[in-house]
C-alpha cells in the first residue's frame, strides 16, 4: 500500500528523532545503519546505470550497496538516503533486493514508479528536514537580499540568481546535498521557484 507524503514525513521524523542530535543528517549515516543493523558497501559497478541497492543476504543481513563511481558527494548522500528510504518505508524486497538505477533515484522528484517516488521523498525529507532547512533558507534569504525578499525566492536571470548562488553554496554544503536535490526540496516547501536559463 502506497504511503502519503504526510506518512513518509512522519516516518522520516521518527528516524531523525532517534538518530540525529544536531548537524547534517549525512554525517550520521553510519550511526543510523549501525543502529538498524544494516551493513554498508561501496562497490565499483560495470554498469553506469547502477546507482544503489537495498539487499538482503542469505543470513537475512540487510545491506545498502552503492556505486563507488558516484563522484558527486551530494548525489552519493542522496543515494544512501534513498536506499534507507526503501528500508524504513518497509518496501518489499523482490528476490531479496531492490536495485536502483539512475532513472529510479531522481533528486528532482520526477518519478513515475510509486515505490521509487516514496524513497526519493524520504531521502529529501531526511537530508533536508523542513524544520531545519526552512528557517536556514529564510535567514540567508533575508540577509543576502538586504531584506528586499522575505519568504519566497523566484530565481530568474537577474540579481535573484546571485542571491540563489549564495543560498545554494551555503545550503548544499550544510546539508550535504546536490543543487538539484536542494532546488527540488525548496520547491516542495514552496520557498522558491526557478525560472532561470543557464
């Protein structure tokens, strides 16, 4: 049975309460996996499409495996959080595993497969909890825009693009995410819209 975004947010908040005392969630991935009895492996993949997997060994040991060749740290963190999503959302492991390719783990959320969409939403909520990212975004927005912009940023090819670059640089570093994941989360939370051309 598919979960609503509210249900996913509730599950994510339970994980955050249990494991995250302060700081970026990506810094406590090892503690979360240790606490849940999950083993983590990075493996080089022959297939560039393979990104990550949640799998169960013959001894019922759960593993999160990700492609060692992912060179973007934000993408790597999102992949790990996505696989944790499959675990915490109790997605059924078909043939003892869920293998995710680059079309499944979509940081910007355009995903047709409901199970993958749920895991992407979980990852987004886990890495960038609303109660942390919203105030952080609003403080930077107010300070960087010289109080001209209060609670919503429409990024165009004008001075707002410069404001966005300052926000992007600070928040991607703070939360260990890619620009794509950050943009999607800010749009989910109705804090920003992006209408610029590169």
